[in-house]
């Protein structure tokens, strides 16, 4: 199989890649933040760096591209890189290729060389992906978007070292929003066409619990058996809290956020949002919940303690997608898909000032995003 050639150096929208003479990545300064973002309609992953503006950084502050990685297998196809996660050692990243024929893939890319170092076929339309800090295993949702029957789909479990699928757990219809709790013990996702929150053990790979998110009928649901079609909530994201005690769910259709207590498996709160909340993230300090909203093209910041809306920030482009938060809880990084011929964009939001402080244009249809930890 012939792989698409990789770009070592180039320019994107007028921003030069900042690589050292030997092609390696420059060391990360303490004052900077790095992230990876996917461009679904250009089969690219961008590595970028944001430097806040201070007196000492004024000459180099802002956000810029360090490198663009070409991902995918077929040069003539748009394969749709969607979900992305960084390996624990920071040496590689894993990206799902959503548009396979008929199946998609998980691809491992070396961060320095840009070479593919692993590849495994997954299910239909693999989308959001996360990694368990307890086991090191990767969990990729098979979204199954193109199946007209909306049959029961699954989550693929992949060993990051061998890049081999070790399990495929059947879950529900059109799952989305793959996230693992901070303890690494359980994986959570939502079922857009079943109105369910799904919990999977990261050690046994079995579904341990379902939670019905239907407004007015919230509560535990049976694990065995076929669940009826329902999309009154249509959950697009399931985000564990910073301490793992609860799970926040974005109800895209009913425009609400639902909080479910992890231990008692009961609903503790449900509050309204702007139309079409899509992706969620929590700050590592546990104080804030950030939601992207496809309806108004905004990013909302909520205080977790009392569900108070602290800010509703207009994005640079109208179609909001993914969100990631810096490890110090200071900044949120939001991907925006763009419309028509527009490029994708990443907005940087200061979570203290509740303001957009920088933006970066990248390849078309910016989607998945992940912070790159310092090593």
C-alpha cells in the first residue's frame, strides 16, 4: 500500500512552519501551549503553538503553525481525520480516519518524523478517540454515520503499543463523544439515536451501565436487549468531571446539559443551553465546563458549582466543533469547521478574561483537537 508523502516543511495561509534545520521540533518554552488539530476535508493534522502576550513575549506572542502532517492512505480520497489523542510519552499521536471503504482506521504518527508507525482497521466511521491513563488503551467510537439503518454500533479498543484492536464492544445507535474518566477506569459515550449515556469498563471492555437521557424519563436503563430509537436529547458528547464523580452530557437536540452522578447513576442536574451544544470540556481544576454550540456559533463557559453561565463568546466562524483545555485551566482551544471554501480555524479563549485572544486558520473543516503535554 502506497502512503501519501509527508510534508517536512511548507507554508499554510502565510504562516511558515517553525522547524529546526534538522527537521526536528523546537523545544517548548514554559510560557507556551501546544495543540494538535485535525482538518477533516484536507486530510491534515496541524501542530500549533500559542504564546500569551506579555512584556517578555510581545515579539513572539500569538498562535502559529509549527508543522502540518499529511495523514491518510489514499491520495485521491478525502479520508476525514476526526478524533485525535497524544501518546503518554508525547512521541506520537493517534488519529481516526473516518471515511473508509467501508471501514475507517486508527493511524499512529511519529511526532518528529511525521511517519506512520502503526495502522489498524476499525469500524464504520470511527470518530472521537481517547486514551485510558490506567491501561494505556485507546477507545475509538465507531460513529456509523453512513449506515441508513442506524444499526447498533460499537467502541473499538486498541493497544497503543502494537496498534492492534483488542476488543470491539457493541454499544448503541450512532455513538459519539468518546471520553475516559480521570481514573482511567471507565469510558463514556452518548448514543445520538438512542438517547443513552453508555459506560464501558476499561479493564473488561464490557458495557457496565446505560443511562436514559430522555427528558422526563431520566434514569438507569437495562444493559441487555435492544434499546428503542429515540433522539429527543440526541447526546453528542459525554464528558467526565475533573474528579470523575459525575458525567456531563450535551443534549444536542433539546439544547441542554445533563449531569449524571457516576456513583449513584442518577441525574443531578439538567440546565438549558444555546441551540445545538456539541462538544464539551472541563478545566482540570474542576471549576469550569466549556461547551461549543453549533446553533449560534458560540462557545459558552459555565461554572460547575452552580451551573451559572459566565460567558457566551462569539466564534470566528459559524460552525463550532471541538474544544480542549490547557492543563493549567487557563485557556480553551476551539476548532471551527468553516463553510464552503473557508479554511478551518482554531480560536484561543482566555478563561479568566472570558475573551477570544487569538485565532489560527488551518486546513478545511477543523474538528478534533488535543493538547500536547510538556515532556
